[in-house]
């Protein structure tokens, strides 16, 4: 449960940074980080039997 909370907090923090950022290169890096963490959050919610199939 803690890892989900940490992922959510980090995604929120990065999303805030994304909208405040004016540098397009850094903004793209932040976007990629949000995307990666979002995928991690999705995978953390999958049942264990679905993760074993990968």
C-alpha cells in the first residue's frame, strides 16, 4: 500500500512541475517520468496471477 501512495505523490508532484515548467526539454523529461510512474502504478494494481503471465 505504501508504494502506491508514494507513486501517487510523486506523480502529483511531477504533474505540478510539468505545468510550471517553461523549458520544453525538461518538460518532455517530466512527461516521460509521469508516464513511467503511471504505468508502474497500473501494474501495481494488477492481480498477482496476471503479473505471472508476463
